[in-house]
C-alpha cells in the first residue's frame, strides 16, 4: 500500500474546493493500492511526512507567497524530518488572486532543502475555481496516486 499525503490551507474556501477535487482524483476507481490522507496545514506534522510516499500541497496565494499556515507546516516539520526523509515526490495547487507564480517559486526554493522533488507542474487556479481548474486538480490527484502506485515516482 502506498501513501499520498495532501496538506493544504484555505481561508476563503477556494483552496479546500481544489483540495476536494485533488482527493476525488486520487481516490478514483482507477487507483487501487493508495491510501490518501488529507490534512489542513495546522493539523499535519512530521509523522505525516514520514508516512507519505508522495505529497500534494495546496495554498492560497497570500501577498504573492505561500499562506502563513502552509509555511508554518513546513517550518514545524523541517528539522524533525531532516536526514530521515527520502526524496519525496511532490506537486502543488494554488488558489491565486494574482498569478500564483510567487507561491510556486517560494515552494520550489523550500523543496530544495527538504528534499521534495517536483514531479508535476503546479495547478494554478486564478479567482474562484472554475470547472477547468477542478478538472486539472482531479487530474493532478489521479496522476500522483497512479504514479506512486506504479512506481513511476
């Protein structure tokens, strides 16, 4: 059994809508042996990262950056998993008021220290999530779950 961890923060509800779509994809009937754990950033800890075979991170774009809650999760877990965590495949989804690029750049820099390895392009939903955004998030969840199930990532 493989393990997919989804950690997100949402204040307005847009990012949780995206996270729910990610879960729908990751738990689709096409996926067999992947357990999915979805947690708000404030609830997730180092033990969740150690459990995971892959990671999906969801954040609103705040001031052109990650949300404070997602950054807090990363800050709270870094030293606790340092040297214990194998390179972890990850991807992200962003609910953006602007273009989302600042949040993505920030995560890329943080990922280098963890070690997280980007395996898919981020999904950036600008404004209220559209049906296209939700489909992209479902595809992201499905691809990540199938990727770890098949040993691609």
